[in-house]
């Protein structure tokens, strides 16, 4: 007589803990033995967890989440799937309890002047931008406003920011890879899948971009070149994240700072800040 297979989902529709673990392992191309070794759990016990014959403790889930390199949102999802309360809160950035973090973000944005800086969510929504970003965007777009608040839609839409990006194929390919990395980290987020589907529907987007190129690491620094009436503007970017965040919102924030890659770009940014260019 064989035992009944472990349920794949809870009565409320949430995936079971074993299902989530297997999916997270598969997304990172880790074997069961790899994860067992990384987390200090026996492969036998991990196998029992994955088939529903053993219940992990909160401490064991923390070790598994750390070994998998999970974002805090996905760590919470493992806890919920195992029947525990989430460990990490998710507060709105504008909430009073996030006051010091909000001030730190504002300080970074101000100190980036006269060069652009943006605050972006894991779904690539632009949450905030400094004055320099607004000035440079308006200059490049010749005063036209963007129909999108999502950075990837701005980059891929031919009626938005895409025409001013001189090296669009390289820039767009980099953003697709970043989106695929986010999808790998959060495989149960349907919004990320919808975003990928949407941007790949825009004209002249290579179908091959749907598949993540294995072993093909992007260049560590990509210079973005923009067409403008003052001549080409060249920027490179740095990404700032919060170290050891204890909140889902902070864990998912990215501060994207653009720096001039040549003297001409730096001069144009300075002239825009001084009001000498419109």
C-alpha cells in the first residue's frame, strides 16, 4: 500500500513548502545535494521536506532561504507555505516608521545633482527621481512627457524614450537580463512575467531575448548613449541597495545613479542645472 502524495497546495491555494523549495532550487540550478550542503541540512531530511514527509522549523527555513539567496519576500513565502507567520514586514516608503530611510534616499538623490538619479522598485517602477533626472529627461524628450512610469516600458516603447537611446540594442538587452534575474529570484510573481511578455511585444525586439542566455554575463559597466540636440550624451550607472535590510520594501529598492562618461556630458548637465539649456 503506497502513501498518498503530498498535497501541492494548501486549501487556500498557496503552494506547499516542498513545492516552493523545489521550484527555487530549479530556478537556481541547484541539486538537492547542493542545497543540503549549502544549508547544513542532510539531503535525506531535505528530500522529506520536499515531498511533504517532514516539517521544517523556522530556523531551518532561514538557513534554506539564506543558502538559496532568497529576497525577503520569498523568504516570507517559504514561512507562509510552512504555516508560519512572515518574519519581515513591508512598510510603505512614505510611512512615518520609514522616516530615516526616506531621508537617506532623499539625501542620495540630492547629492547626485547635477546628474540624474532614480529610485526603482523590483518591478522597475520609477518611484522617485531627482531634479537632474527630470531636467535631462525633458531635454532629451524635447519636452514630451512619458506615457509610462515603468522604466522598461519607457526603454522599449518606440513612442517613449526608446528613440533617443543611440545604443538601444545593448541597453535593452541589459534590462531584459536584469528582469530575468528578478524573475529567477521571485518565480511566483506574475507581474514580472507580464512585464517581460509586454516588452517583448514591442517592435523589433529579438525573440531570442525571451530565453535567458546561460553563462553569458553582461558587461560590468555599460555606457548608455543618448541622442540630443547638444550632441551625444554618455552616462554610466551605479546601483545602490540597502545593506542587510529588515523590511521587504527596502530589500526591493534600487537607487540608480547616472554619471557622465565624458566631459561634454558633464558640461551639458551643468548647463541644464544653471538654466542655460532648455
